[in-house]
C-alpha cells in the first residue's frame, strides 16, 4: 500500500477539527468515531441525556456530504417505519416500494432501546448484510452505510434491552461522560447565540469517505498481529469470570478497527498497541460476566488488564 494520500490526511484532520468544534473536550471519543467510520462499522453511544451523543453524530453527518436520516425511537415505532413499506399505487395499478430512513448513508437511531424488540429486529439485516427484505423482495442499502445509535442507561421505563445478537453487530460501544469544569464553561460560552453544529460546513464527500474505507482494507496485517488478536479473544472466552465470551465476529471487528486506527495515524501497518487500545471498546458490550463475579468488585476493565498481561505481545510486526 502506498503512504496515505496527503489529501486524505488533510480531510481526516478537518473532519476531526469539525467534530471537535461541536463536542468540546472529547478528542478520544471523536477519534473512536472516526476510526469506526473508516472501518465501516456501526457505533452504540450509551450515556445519560445531555452529554452530546446526538450532537457528535450530527457533527459527523454534516461534515460529509451524504444522505443523513434520523429515527426517534419509541414503543409505537413499527418495523416499516424504518425499512419502508410497499403500497398500492392506483394510477399505476401496481405496488410500489417506498424506502424508509434506513436507505441513507448515516442513520441516527436515537434512544434505540425505546423501540420494541420487533422493531429493533428490523435493523439486524441492515446492520449485517446491508440489505432490507420487504414482502419477499431484497433491497440493497447504500454502499456506505453507518448506523449510529444512542441509548440511555439510566431510565428503564418504556425501554427494551438490546439482545446479544444485536449488540454483537455494533463495532464499538462507548460513552462520552460529563465534561470537566473548564470544558463545560467553554460549552456554555460557545452556545450563546447558536449551536456550533448548525454552522458546520462539509469537508468531504461520502464518495471520498468510501475511497478511504477501501484504502483502510489494504493496511498490512502481520501474522503475529492476527495471532495476538486470537490469543486475547480465546483467553477471554476461557476466563473463569466470563459467562459469554466474544464471537469470531468480534475478532474480525478488532482487526478492522485496528486497520482503521493505523490509517488514521498515517501508518501502513498495525502495531500491538492499536489492538490493546481498541479491544475494550470492541469487546466490552460483547462479554457477559458470571453473575457471581459482577458483585465482587471485578470489572471488565480489570478483566482486560489481566488478559493483556497474560498474552505475550508480538514484536517486529511492522511491514
């Protein structure tokens, strides 16, 4: 693979600056979002209301010239409100399919856990196969399709817990958290007359983003890196504290995001630190601890730290 085009580097820097101008003090989270975007993966943002989840996603959507759609979930939402519906057209005397909001480049599914389980299941095919089946007909989604969902972990009234099969289809899950004192003051002063996200100008196109996603796939992967990922995943599966371990889909996701991070950092190859940094965000929502271990002070963070210490780190993995 040739070194990253200078234009790509400039675009990624502008994307980062654009989003950070709207979501202050969240450089790491912006980097994670861009990493998932380059890897073509879906993201679940879980946090209390008002921390900037929706703003983060809208800032990304406005920074690229793609088709953006938003779904505000509630228990009355129907699967056809997402996928679309086939209706009879009297003038044409035929049935015509009217696409739903899932036919977009960036889809914001706000408060996804407020949709019923039946409606949530309408997203499964779209997230994995990038297609939608309605009345027996299969319709392909856009070549570049990202589903970015939010949920509130505190308020459980009128919510439906996401099943493990759906959680497994999210490449990343992370939260934003509250800002520190100085950042919160900057947020107050920056929104005196208008919200910064309303002032954003696009810095690239969805087609250019797709081209970068293709170049991410060419990042070099040493056999030792693949062995390192598999060793971490298998160690987690066999750990006494783990009830449900990560699937092979999770291993693939670690490799994909590690490639994207290497590209974001202008490298042609993955290093072990890429894997260690991203693994908690890829696997945190895919692992279920044993019930007894959830109450004895053990956390997923401690589990990852233990496993990282037990797995030998490969050396000389550059191209």
